[in-house]
C-alpha cells in the first residue's frame, strides 16, 4: 500500500510544491523603473498585497511587490498619462 508521499501525482506536498513553482513562474516580477517611481494601483490590490505578499500590477503594466513609501518618489509618467485618459 502506498502513501500520498510515495505517489506525488496523487496530491500531497509534491503537488503543492509544483503549484507554488508554477505560480512563481507566472508572477515573474519585472525589473525596471518601479524603484524610481510611485505607480497607480487599485487600492484593494495594495491591501491584498500587504496581507498576502502577492505582487500588484500598475496601470503602466509594471508588476512588483510594494514595500516602500510611495510619497518619497515621483509619480510614474506612464501611469499618470493612463489615469488622466481614464478620467475623461
């Protein structure tokens, strides 16, 4: 008789590890100017990220995990342009 650990395709820790690896590949964080600018992101996504550590996607398309004070940086020009177009 086998146990779940003997058969990783039937669930258990091995399945969770594979799912986590797949999620990490999908969440490919983008290098770039996100360290130089503050970006526009939906408020609920920022809260979710603070709780779960999940990355967010800004209006400009940048994807990263927030972790600094946005007040200390200028607003991303691309995010600002997109936001202004949305307001009209």
